C-alpha cells in the first residue's frame, strides 16, 4: 500500500495498458485495450475522479506512450490490478518531454501527487520501465508517505550494466515510511538525501547495491542540507558495495539522529563508511556538514576484504556522538578486521575500537585487502 501527500515522483517506468473509462458515482473504472496508447484514458480517469473518489485499473496490460502528470488529487484511492508498460520504441519523445524533478538533473515520466492519496497493487500490479530510461523511484516535496510490499528489479538483461539505479531517494520530504521491500539495483538502495526528516525503513532486502545510505548531500555550499531522524531497521544487504554509511560533499548542513539497527549483510565491499568529500576525494577537511548522534546497533555480516569500516570526518566539523553496539563484521576469507577512523570526537568511547587512521581520500569501494 502507498499513502501519499504532496508529490511522489516515480522515475522507474510503470504501467498498465490502453483503456476505456466508465464512471459510476465516485468511482472510475479503467479497462485496458491492450493495444496502442492507453495514456489518454489513464489521464481521463484521474481528471474525472480527482476528488473524493476511487479509480480502479482492471487486469491487463496498459501501454503508456506519453508523460503523465496526475497531481492535485484529494482523498483518492487508486487500485492497480494490471501491468503498466512504458514504451521503449519512442525514446526521443521521452528525452524531449519528460518532467523535471528538481534534483540532480533528474526527470520523470510520471508525477503522481496530492493529499490523502492511496495506491494499492494487491500483489498484482507491475510497473515495467522497459530498460534503463527510467531507473529509480524518487520522493520529493512529499509528506506523510507510506510505501509497503514493493518488489523492484532494475537489473540489465543485456551486456550493458544498469547505472545510477537507486531503489529510492528521499529529498525535501518528511514523514516517509518504507517497509517490506525487495530491491535489486545497481546503485544506492535506500538513500536519504538533503532536507529529509522523519524517515524510516523496515524489513528491506537489498541486492547488488549501496544498501542503506545517508546522502549524497551538501553539494551546494550556499544552500545547507539537513537530514534529521532517520531509522533503518531489519535491513539485509547482499553482495553490496556498502551496508550502513554516510556520504556528503564539502558543503554545509547536518546529519543528525540516525540509527542503523539490525543490519545484516554478506559479501559487502566495505560495510561502514563515512566521507565528507564523496566522489572527488578533495577538500575533505573544509566540509561543514556536521555528522552527529548516529548509531549502529546489531550490525553483523561478512566483508569482502579485511576493512570493516573506513570513517573519515571533516576536520572542520568532526563527527560527534557516534555509537556502536554489538558489531560483528568478519572478512569472508578470514583474518583480522580493520577499523579506520579520523576526526571522530568521541572515538575513545564510541564502542568500537579503531585499529588505524583513515586517510582523507579513502575510497568507497576497495579492490583488495589493505
């Protein structure tokens, strides 16, 4: 079930097929034609039943060949029982007409938003993006959002790997709750970006991804980014680059009151990682994004190499009040594990013994033991 207020940007490609719209009272029922373009009928249903209404998309395949902006809904329930397929034979149209997301140059094929909107798939809805044109799900300018029971797969079936395929990103949003997801992606799985507050993730399994991450954020030094009150719990990371980590640019703002709890993983490149200068590895000590009150509790699994953690905090804004409890990380090939730390204000009492100093430009992904 998905409960939305404000705007949810679905940047994966979703779908059902062409349709006839029948309105009875406050309910619009859409039946797919199975051919051509069903976008006009889908948009018609959202127009006719935009307030105090229900929309039912019946079984079948809905072909979507145009961008859709279905916003300003009020008290609307949407039931999707079929398969929505975004077309792959008109890429030039999508390139020219997609809708801006206002974050990191992203665009989307569908903007869905409003107040008191629920979307239910009943275990039958399928959103088929037909490749890598639309690759992730992005929540922006959203409030009071609950998304549960979602299975997302962004793997490539060709020789070309999927890139930038985040599972979900939150940005400028608050009170977002994600539960019971399975995500196969090629980038971050559960990413909390700037100006996100009261975000929770529970019972999610991430494959081939960055798993649970705060960031990236702080890219604009003149515009602070803030992340507050984020809770990850019962997260499983399989064959991931990292498990529970934080990445910022050398900007301004803060990351505060974050909990990674019950994080389990296997064959993860570098489970715990903190960097104030993501991607570039430069100006690491000038970052003023404060990282404080972050807890890792019951974190266990196997690392690909002998580094359990690489944590470098900015000298201009050292990390404060980091806490580690019940940490059990072991290299999958055996041997002693290393925990590298720099500029952590409470390093001596944080609950995890550092074995060495972390360099400023320490990489997010390793290619062997160190």
